[in-house]
C-alpha cells in the first residue's frame, strides 16, 4: 500500500499506516546503527550511537505496545523516506577517508534520521489525540521526547567538538 492510496479512507487508517511506517523505520535504524557505531572514531559519538541503539530498541517495544493498545497488528510497511536517508548516509560515509570528517558526516546523517522521526511522532501524537487515543499519544510522546533529546545531544556534540575537529 502506498502512502496515499484508496486503502486509506479514514484518519484511523492513516494513523495505523503511519504507525507501520515508523515501526519499519525504527527497525531499519536499529539495523544501521551498529555500522555507524563501528565507523565513528570520536568516543563520545560512538557512545552516543550505542545509547541511541538501546533507545531505539525501547522505542520499537513502545510502538508494539501502541499497536496492541489500538487493536492493530504490529507490522511495518516500506518507508522509502527512511530507506533513502539511510542509503545516502551509507554512501556519503563510504566516500570519506578522514575520520574526523566522517564523524561530522555521521552526525549529519543521524540528525536527518532524528528529524524524520520527530516529524512522524509529532504527527502520530496529534492524530492519536484526534482519535480519542490519549493513551497511545502518551506512549508515542515518550518516543518523541527521546528523539528530540538525541537530536539535541548530536547538535551539541557537533558544535562543541566534532565539526571543529573536522574543519
């Protein structure tokens, strides 16, 4: 099912589809983070990616809880957006020999991922509330809060050290 198809008829259908989209995205992120951890040379960045991998696994568990609470099957649908962001990150990282520049590129890629997740979770929370599912919104809010905190940590790390070293 494509994002805008006749299979989506109601806000509830759209909510479930977007929930499936972010579920797939989180799973792909969890698969890609070990490679980013391995490529990172800055110890703080490596540690940050390890923490984010742990958080991502928790976010997947929370998403499964939201599916259950909402009475929907926990399954993913292909998400070309996250696939593209992750593919671009991998391609850029593969072209950089300087480890400090690579760290800067990894942060940029990670922030692109975070920003995608932030938009998805924000939308899902708004829709959950419109559907009268404050319980689902509350669980999704936990994921959104973690995504925003990770983005802030990455931004701080980039500005305070990683980008300076790369320059």
